[in-house]
């Protein structure tokens, strides 16, 4: 077992899709929370396999997309300093700030580097004591143990030229805000499997009870996603609502205790502003006071930088499942992955980028039948 | 961004926060921090995210999931032969 191909078997994919069709007697709208799931759904064409009774809308689960403009501007201000090496995951570089983005800072001579892991940034700091190395600590719960470990190690080893610009966000408070707003027509949720590997799914239980929605912890492969949809639809048809774990090979109810302990040592829960959505109480992490000396916002005094979102981008609505990317008037015209107006068009997991990428491939396929056949067999590929 | 990739642990060194592993992802090998999966031994599969193993893959649970999927496949076969029709591609809405 390699834990990949087994979950892409086309015969099983068709079988589960058929079971969904038979199970769904009424119309249901489900939201997959995580941008990685959105990406898989469009990549494998799962939305097209589903019966017309089951509608998938896409959720806020792309940390790159929800990082507020003001934080991008702060990152740009820090990265532009001659004494700084600014390290980031690749997807953040092209996210537009108010004036510019990190990639342009790099092109005009700034020391901006893409790293695979926060530990790479820490290593750079160790090797270059003359530089101030700043890591852009973006992410959901999934990424928090890694980023927390980098800070913890820096403290343990006394690496004083390392700091982090924290933009950590949490899934349950965002879902609470979404469900609590009352005007989003979602009957069930596919919870983000990799977030739950870290924090488990206890925090989703009160949400499921309060808003009477099935919440199904779901993985990322085609069969994982379809099983998640089937479980949610089956609950809805039976009039049930509870948290169900459809990703048991990776997720247990309490999550990963070692990772949670590290997160709780390094971070404290704080209010966070979400790009396009606004401030959500207790929806992210900030550094715990004892690690305050690693806080790049304080070190470089950029906390005062504020910014307002450009009006033409509707990513806030897209991130809340209220607007399909293709319904945005700018989609594919003024806004493309080469010239993105909003972060949901930049990040590979942003819904706008996913629609652009795979939607365009589909349009071409419709025009050319031989490609169309290739597309329908794509569940076996990659 | 929350992408985590399954790989097989083929080597382990160090302990505690410094416990590192060599992980094989279908032929491509990388280092990953194993501090959060102390129970992992060589030969186990882990989910790796930004250089950190965040979960050990439970082989037993994986086998049960695959068995359930197989059963669903067989059920669907029966249903199809009983009811005819149903190719599962009911949503030709190309505008989406
Ligand atoms: S298509 Fe572009 S402008 Fe429209 S919501 Fe998406 S990112 Fe914003």
C-alpha cells in the first residue's frame, strides 16, 4: 500500500458516485472547507461526477487567500529592508499587496527566498548571523506545529537573528462565523482532514450540534472526497447531524497530542482579520508572550500598517461559498493567474485559480472530443 | 497549503525535538522531522507537511477503508445490473 493510488481507482470512484446518486433523494449543498480539497475536486472532475442533487460550494480553507492585505504589506515592508532575508512558502510571493508583492521586491534586489520548511529558514539564520532572517508563518492548524517548532528551536539554541511574521488562522472559528451568519445555504460540511490530523475533531462537535449540520472529516484523494460526500448526504437523508470521521487512517478524535502541546507552548489564540471576510474573534494564533522577542511585527515596527481591500475583487464572497469564481465579472478577463486581482486567483488552492486552471481545460475538452476522453479517465492519472 | 503527502520512513536518527527521518515518496527521498510521531518506526507510513510528519498512517484503518470501498463497488455493481442505466455522470453543466 502506498496510500495514494488505492484511493484513485476509477471503478470505485464510479461506484461511490453512483451510491451518492441513489442516496440523495433531495437537493443538498455541501461545503468542502479546505482549498486542497477544492483543488482535488476540480482536478479530478469530481463535481461533474456528482448527481445534480448534490451541489458543492467551496470554503475559506486557503491560508494564502485569507491572509489580510495589511499583513502582505507588512511582509513587503520587512522584505524590502537591506538587512533582512525574508523566507516564505512559495505561494505567498505573488499575492498582491496594496502596492506590490514579494516577488517584485525580490526582482528589485530584495533578499526574498522560497523555503520548503520553516526549519530551512532557521538554518539560514544559523548560517548567516549577519542577516536578520524573517519567516512568514502562514497557515492553518496543519502548519502550526512546524512553525511552532522553528520558534521553539530558535529559543532553545539562542538564535537571536531569527523571527516570524505570524499569519496563523484557525478553521473552527471561521466555520462558526460562516454558519452563524445565517444566510449561507449549506446543509453539510466536509471538514479539512489535514487540519484534523493535528487538532482532531472535538472542536467541530459543538458546531455540528448547534447548527444542526453533519460535519464529515474528509481526506484529499478522489475516493476520500466522494466517501465524505456520501457520508454527509446519508446523514442528511436520515435527518441526522453529527461529526463523522471518514479519514481514520490519518485522523483520531484528539488529534496529535505532541503537536498540540508544542502549539500551545509557542502560540496563544488571538483575534485575526481574514482577507475579504473581516475580523473574526479568536480565529488565529499569535506568539505567546514568552516568545515575543521572535515577533517580526514588533522587531521591525510594522504593526501600524493598515490597508483596505480593492473593491473589484469578490474573493470574500468566494471564500464564504456565496459566489462561484466564474460568477465574478473579473474572472478570466481582468483577473487571471498571470495578473491576479485577488489571492484566490494566486494560490494553487484558491478557488478562482482552480476554476481557471481546470475549468479552462474542460472548455477545451468540450471542443475537442479526444481530450474529453482523456479528461474522464483522469482519475487514474498523476 | 495544507497538502500533506504520504511517504515511507526508511531511516531514523536523533531523538526528542531533533528526531529526524528519511522518508521515501515513491522514489524521491527527503528529510522530515519525526518529533511529533514518536511511535513511528522504520517501515511505517507518515503524512508529511512542510518537512514535518504530522501523523502516522494507520494501516489497519486504511485496510478497513479500502475493504468498505470494495464492498460499495460490489453493491453498486448489483444495483446497476438490477436497475440498468446510471452511469454516474449526471451533471453535464459545463458552465461551472
Ligand atoms: S476572479 Fe479574481 S477578482 Fe474575481 S473574486 Fe476571484 S480573485 Fe477576486
